[in-house]
């Protein structure tokens, strides 16, 4: 998730999100696009959310357009801040 700033990784994720035939890989690539904000990614997510024939991919695109969602933080095991200012590290006890 943190490596999405690298062009090659971002480009690969974008390509997988648009064209991958394996549904699980494609859904993960779509969710991964939430780590970057650019017009190209925004346009791709909007296109998937509006036009994709698979409802699961449309839902993933909508989730990815809200990068602060709790569901994305849980999916990628990201550290989250609680309402009282503490932190939740999902891998702390792993």
C-alpha cells in the first residue's frame, strides 16, 4: 500500500484494475488505487464504478474513492487512529 508512490507499481495496479480477469486480483488492485490521488486514477475509478458489469468491482471502486474508509484500513491492515486519539495497529500482536 505504501509503495503506490512508485510509478511502476501504480501503473501495474491501474492496469490490473482495468483489465485483470481474476476477480480477486482485480478487486485488490481497485482497492489499492485508493492509496494514490491523481486525475487518471480518479477517472479510472469513476469509470469502473459507473460502467463495470460486475457489481463487486463497482462497489470496490466506490470504496476506493473514499481512501479514509474503515473498510480499506482493515483490508490493508493499516494503523488507524481512534476517536480518543489512540492508535490501533492490527499487526501489533502478530
